[in-house]
C-alpha cells in the first residue's frame, strides 16, 4: 500500500503522524511511504532520517492526498486538507466528529473511509489510541492551570502547592478517567488539595484506592458539582462519553458563583467541551475570561510537547496501521472488532452511532459495511 503523511497544519501542531521509525516498519513490510518535506521538523526528525528509513520525500500535501491510498495524520483534517480527500482513500487520524458538523459533512461528501483514533477500543472497553494523548493532556492540564492562576495571566494569584503556613490551592477534576487520573497525579504531587468527581462507581473506587488521602472523591451529581466547582481555584474538565459531544456540566450561571480569578481548563474541548462557556482556543492564544473566570480550552494540548506525544501516539497507532496496510481496512476490521469501532465515516455514510445521532445522519452499522462486498 502507498501510505502518505502530510505535515500537520493546525495552529501550533508540531506532532507528526509517522516517525521515521514507524515509516521504516511500514516499508520493511513492503509498503511505500511518502512524507511531506519538513513533516517531522516539530520533533526534529529530518527529511534525511525519513529517506534513510526508505521513505520518499514529497514537496506538497497535494501529491500525498492525490496519490496515497492511506493518509496517516494526527489532528482532524483542516478545511484545506478536506478538499483534497478522495473516495476510496483511507484517513487514519483523530477526528472528534460529534461536535464538528462542518468536518463531518466534508468527510461524508468526500467518500473517504475515515478511521478515528479516539473511538478505536480495546478488549476491556478502553480507548487505547486516545490513552497516551489523554495521559499527556491530563498532566499538562495542571501546568496550564497553574500558569493561568498567576495574576499576570488573569488568575487568582494562587500557588497550587501553597507554602508552609499557607493553604494549598483547590483543584477539582471532573471525570476520573485517563485525563482525570493523570491530572490528579500531577496536582497531588504538587501538594494541591484535590477532589475528583465521576459518576462511575468503579472509577471512583479505582481513583479512591489509588490516591487514598491525597485526593477526595465525590459522586458527580449537580449538587456536588456545584459545591466543588464554586470552591475551586482550578477546575479541570476531563469527562468523556465516547464519540459523543461532552455534557455541559458547568453552566454559565455557575460562573457567577465561582471565585473571582478561578481557572477552568476544559480538556474535553475536543468533544465540544464540558463547560457551557467553553470555545476552542489555540496554543497561540490559549485563554479568555468570562465573568472573571479564566478559560483554557486548547483542543490539541499534546501538540505542544510534540516529541513525547508523537512517540507515545505512534506506539499505539502503528500496529493497526501495519495491519490495515497488510490486509486492507475491511479485512483488518473483520478480524478485529476493536479496530472496527474506529470507523466513523465510509463512502458517504456515518458508521459511528453517537456521531450519527448527534448530527442527524442516518446510521450505517460497521457490520453492514463489512459484509457488503466490494
Ligand atoms: N484537549 C486535548 O488536547 C485533549 C483532549 N482529550 C479529551 O479529554 C477527554 C477525556 O478523555 P479520557 O480521560 O481519555 O476519557 P476516559 O473515558 O478515560 O474518562 C472519561 C471519564 O469521564 C467520566 N464521566 C462521564 N460523564 C461524567 C459526568 N457527567 N460527570 C463526571 N464524570 C463523567 C467517565 O465515567 C470516565 O471516567 C476526551 O474528550 C478526550 O478526547 C484527550 C487528549 C487531548
Ligand atoms: C486527542 C487529541 O485531540 C489530541 O491529542 O490532540
Ligand atoms: Mg465571578
């Protein structure tokens, strides 16, 4: 198979879909790999390293989108990239379609076969292709929140760990999954006063057992959320209903009762955000203030630590890429129901139920697509 990897074009996105090492694995298996010149510059991977791995360097994304059977990326295709997608082509990347009607429309109209990293599952229902980036974003969320809490950045002027004789900052983490767990680890490590809310009793048990006295756990209902959020210095939004738009758990109304200069970091922004007042921001201009509450809503947080993130991402995306290249996507999915969960759009139809429901498309189950000949 001819596989192409364009340079990412989202604001301050420095990751790359394929490292030179991953390109080499695909090439050793008999595939052709085309890399856009400078695609790896954000992680200091040179064109020469890709050439040594056996890849071909091409000048423009146009050549890649026109000639390659599978496109491997990191972020959802931007508008300019979507215009280049073709029927029958495989797009393998993060998509986050439920809150993104224009992207979904373009993918449907292009006829592309779009596999979303974030909805590929694992044997215990986990999201293994989302996990490493959630680990990164969870850890970064505390750094981002700590910076935003500084007075010069609009925050309350609170040091999360406090100092001897002064109370630490209060960190509230909504959602105790991968992002939430990693955020709590960082916050507790700094010595902050940490509370984790979730509505899944198993998650509450897991985080409660892990953190013991270093973090409190609370069931996520409206009363507990209100109480925790209004007393917080830093709130981290880390909820997920896989493939669906995030529920709005902190309303505009609640901001008025929050502390002046408190910070909301909405990691769930890629699924539309879990605070009513969230709107996507960029690394170039990451925060804005509403009702004296600082909002940080960067949708590609791991892009800022591109080196760590690219290698962590490639570790989990490459095995599936190798299988798709070896067998074709249909056979690879027929052999692996967890990969099949990743199919979001195929040949003009939406094949992921939560996305279809959210955006009003007819849902075409993947099983039907896979049994269809051709
Ligand atoms: N902004 C960024 O750069 C990045 C964003 N993310 C996003 O972060 C979000 C969280 O991802 P993960 O932690 O991997 O998901 P996860 O599935 O591991 O955890 C989500 C948790 O939210 C909980 N939850 C669901 N509804 C809830 C509610 N009403 N109240 C409290 N908890 C609730 C679930 O029980 C689960 O424990 C996703 O939207 C993901 O795409 C991930 C990586 C980077
Ligand atoms: C998961 C995601 O959206 C990211 O890593 O940018
Ligand atoms: Mg206020």
